[in-house]
């Protein structure tokens, strides 16, 4: 598989982040317009004009007129919500992500070897050392997060520290540091914020339509309740579909690129191959949502072939095949038994301690 140059890949991520930021308000307005369009088709535009107290824009009373009228009437509210949501994501993205995973910050005094590994990698590239976090769980995984030097962080699980040796851990840290260097974390945060906003707006419209449906039931025309609920179901489907489209903005190629960046930093593809094979034995952190799980170095594949089309990570076997092209070798046997970890065991300070 041909890999993009890391500089080209970084520029591509910067462009995607900018485009998503600029497109975000228009995506929300399009979502709202689509929901009202289908609402007009199922429930009848004229009835919805009356129920929602909207002034027609085109004067036709059609479903398209209803959608345009809703966009025209509510666009300041939608843009205001989008602006507030983006600001929240910018200033509090680190707290939101770490709260979702249960990660706890660690100091150099608590994890000197972990800090030394990351610091040596950063020195080789002239980077500021990101903050380090640990999630207390037996699962083996790691992720990078943040949108700038203020919020850049690398998080590993205690299970990862307990199983990987020094070289394997360094390879994983180099993988995550590459995500930071190539602006993957920024693009992921932007996408997660957008998906959260779409989900919020969809739920808000769902509740509004349910209220309108039960209001109609108490009136003379109670037969429209099922139609309104059907519109609400369509609204949820549209929101979910748009969330999938946003997820596809994050290419699976990012993991191949981060693997290549790890090899470039450590010059040790064998260590990353061995680490990925160990991680694949127990990567699942079930308390973390699917939106955040896409940030991990590995996410368990979906059970069905159809669902795998929407997986955010390529299969471990394919990643290892690419690493073999970069000079790596699959070990005959993983020497996990009796191998003492070189990184101090984490203190019991997390939510599972």
C-alpha cells in the first residue's frame, strides 16, 4: 500500500479541519431543512406551517417551502448554537475527552520512565512534551488528543503498561506522537464535536416533534400522532446518516500513517508489530463511546461484514503487512511470559483503583 508523505498528509488534515469548521453551520442548516422537508411530506406542509407558526417564503405551501421557511426562521438560533458548541469544544475538548475515558493525569514523579520515553521522542523532533494520562483498566490501548500545545496529551491504559516491554511501549508512544504531529488529533476532535452537535440537534428536534404530536392528539385531529412520530424517526435517521458522513472524513489511512511515523521515530518496526499483536488480544475499553474510541490505537472490528465498512480502524493484519513492507518482521513467538515491564506500575488513583 502506498503511503502519503507525512508532510502532505499533515497539509491534508489541516485542509479537512478548516473545511469542516467552515461547513459546520451549513451542515446543521441542511440537516434541519431536510427534517422539515420530510416532515412536510409526511404530515402535510400546511398543517405544519400552522402548528409551528412559520411564514411561507415561497408562498407555495409545499414541503420545499416548509423547509426553506424553517431555515429562514431559525438560522440565527442554529448558528448561535453551533458557535457556542465550537467554543466549548475548543476550550474544553481535553476535559471532555479525558472525562469520557476516565483518564487521570500523571506526573513525572509518578511515571518517570514513561515521561522519559515521550521526552526523548519529542527532543528528536523539537516538540514540546504533551501531558500524559493513564486509564485504569486491564485493556491494552492508547490514544492521543488535543488541538494545540495547550491541550495535546497522550493517554495509555494501565494494562498496556503492564504488558508491553520498553521498546514496544516506545513504539506505541511514537505512534501517538505522530498523530499529534500530523494534526490527526485536531481533525478527530473537530469531527467528534460535530457528531455530538448533530446528535444534540436531532434529539432536540425529536423531542419537539413528540411534543407537537401529543399536542395534536389532545386536539380535534388525533390521527396525526403516528405521522409526527414517523417524522421524528426520519429526523433521527438523517442525523445518524450525517454523523456517518462526518466519520468518513476521518480516513483509515491515518493509522497507517501513524505506524509509519512510529517507525520513522524509533527505527524499530519489529517493536510496533509486536505491540500491535499484544494489543489486539485485549483492546476493548467498553465504557468509552464509539465516537471517542476512534481515537484509540486499536478498536475491535465489528462482527458483521456490513458493519465493518464503517469501522474507523483497518485490521491489525493489514497494518502489520504494511509494517513488514517497511522492514519489520513478525516474531515467531511473543515473549510475554515472565517479561517484566520496564515502566513503573501506575499508582491506584483512577476510578477503578
